[in-house]
């Protein structure tokens, strides 16, 4: 017999006892306890509850709200369980229905929504994890059936719409074919967006819908693939209005701009000191021919209320920026002369001649260039600019020495001029924002090698044979195969080695000499740290693995 919460006895031997609320696991899918997502009691989830949505051949045409509170030790987890081949369960907004017990506003703005409801009673959702789901098709002309009957999605509908929430993790999902891929409102704090594929969003002929549109207090993007928007859509790729923005180790390709980092409307954000420091490092930024307005990034504001603009420093370092435009490419638009960009150790390469590469748009600002590789012949601007470009010493040439530009392998080739020629970062940020990881296209990340010498770009050169492939990754004698993996990974280590595997929160999920690791249902798909310990208890190195999707 399967007990629900209401079936748990409240007394023993005639004596009433306080009984803690027990967390539950809800398994949804073919041959599971629940056939449909709407059978899950979303309105009564508690800390520690897990909803496992299992892959099936047929899409789930359902939508819902999460408006409950977890804890740091016992988050509320909504997890997709992939197929044996790694396919994620699909949450499809077309014709979606919602559990009758749920009643929430702004239904038309999200396929999955966090925060803002009548039933369950409105609260500030906290410690929510959504992972390993393929969420799609929330946009016009598609419709769903909600509290007002048949309803059309609005243009700015998102695959995941966070109206408000604290301590939210979106991990390992595919967000596509919506107005916005991910949208979060200004009452969101501590949002981590990790290892997702966010692509093919937007509205044809419009510039206001994007792959990502976020406005949070404290936001971290890492290990994500941001792909091109839908054909004919004019939005940006990653648009952000947050305070405390960190964008690191991502692949960001195409869009009107790759990055649009502009102003917030809310004093809770723009009056905070974190709003004045933005960090962009270790990313791959790709500008295809004919995409967008030719600017890679915009920093400052776009509301016209200049008193709200960021008016701080954008720290732009160790990125690899590639433009294959036939015409002009501009690195940055800084909105006013009170915006500053500290650009160090970036590769900024155009396939077009160097005079097609400008550093600043005409709006102004102050750009400091140190230790970057730049295409020879670059210019300050392609128009008149009231801003300043200060050259503190950079490398210049026709070719930075990448492995295979045509195949988008942007790692450094043997003999590259970018090897060991980087400069130190600003001492105020070096402790927290020195790159320690590298994005590996398009399924995982790895630790950035540290040899005491600084390389330019998103990748550190570690020898001609050192770059891992998606099939395997070897470090200090430990081999994990396949990588990324699904369900089971083989581990090979020297006889005297012990292997420790931890999740992104530092929790140990495997320990032993082991020949294989097969995570049980309590371990979510995602990014893991493998610590080989050949002697004693001191980790020799660290490797990151991302389970396949």
C-alpha cells in the first residue's frame, strides 16, 4: 500500500505526538505511480519533495506553477529522467492543461512558472531546482487551457517564467520555441542558470523577446549553450538587468547582440553596489555573418533614464570572441561616458580585415585594453565617438592560432601567440574571478589547467594532446568513459588510487576505487566533480562531468 501524507498516523498508543512532515517522491510517466504531471499535488509540496518526470515517447502537454518553499538542505526538486539514449522528457506548451487544484495568475507568460498564485496560497518560493527537462512551445499562435478556458500565449511567454523566488537553480534543461527561453522578474534573488541549452526562441519581426531576459538580485550563468534565436527574430541572446551578474564559461552564439547588459527599473537593484560590477569571463562569443546589429555586447542601459544606468565597471576577461561577418563588427557599446569596460586577455578575432573591427560604438564610454589579442588594423570606432579607448599594450596579428576555426574548435593550437602571453587581472577581482574552468562544446566543462603562466582567451593551452573529447577525459591517471554519460560511467584508476565524486553542492555521491559509478534515483543529472586521490587524502586534481541530455 502506498501512503500519502494524509495517511500518516498522528498518534501512537493513544498519545498524540508531533510528527514531522515527510518528504515524498512523485514519479510521473508510463508505468509510474502517476501517469500525468497534473496528478502531482503541486499545491501541497513541502521541503524535500521530488517530482521525477520520466521520459516517454509522447510529449507531456501540461503546464503548472511552483509556489512552495524548500530549504537549503531539502530543496523542492523537479527532475526529468532521460531515456536510456539521453533524450529528455518534453514539456510541450501546445494544447497544455493545468491541474484543476492550481490557480495562478500570468498563466499565459510561462510553460512552467515559479511564484505568483492563488492556489497554492501566494508565498515567496524558495530553494527550487528544475533540471533535465526539454521545455518548449509557449508563444503565439499556440494556446492552452487554463483557469479562463482556452487561452493564447502572449509574445513574452517563457519556457520557464520566474515571477519571484529565492535560491533557484535551473540546470540541464533545454528551453526553446518560446517567446523568451528564460524570464525572471526583479523579485528573484540568488538564481543559478547552469548547463542548459537555451536556443531557438523569439518572436518573428520583434526585438523585445530573447533567449534570456533576467532581472534578479544575484545571478550566475555558467556552462550554458546559448544558440541562435528562431529565424526572423530580432531579440538579443542573453539580456540581463540584474545586480550581481556573473556570466562565465558559456557558449553564446548569434542574436542581435550576444550580451545586452542594461539597466533595472527597480531601486532595490540599481541602488545596490553589486549593480556597479559585472563579470564576463571564460566565454565563447560567436557573431555569425548577417546576425544582429554587429555589436557583440552592450553595457549600461536602454531605458533613457540614465540615472539608472549601470555606471560601473564591466570586467571582460579571458573570453574568445569570434566574428565571421563580412562587414563591420563592434566589440562594445557603452551607454554613457560613466560606463567603463576593463578588457583583458580576450581573443577578439574577425575573419574580415582588421579595419572592420571597432572597439566602441558611437555612444561613448571608457574601454581599457590590456593583454588582448586583436586583429591588426582595428579601429577605435566606425563613427565618431565621445568615448575613449585606452591601449595599455596588446597583441596584434592576422591569426591568433586557434585549432580549427571552421569547425568552431577555438582552443589554442601549438605555437599560438596567445600561449603564456596574458597579463594579470585587476587585483581587486583576481581572487574571486580568475577563470578556473573551461567550456567544452556542447556538453560539459572541465577545469582550466594552471601552469603558472597566463594564456589569452577562454582556453588554457595544456599540450598538443591534452584537449579532451566528448568521449573521454583523463586526468592524473583517472579515466571516465563515456563523458558525458547517461546512467552509468566507467572509472579506471591506478591500483593505489581512490576516487571521490561530488555534486555541485560539494556532497559526496561516490567514494571508492570502483570500476563504475551508477547514480541512483536520488542523484540528479548534472555536473559532477571527480577527485582522484592517489596518495593520502589530498585530491590530486578535479574533473567536471555533465551527464548527457
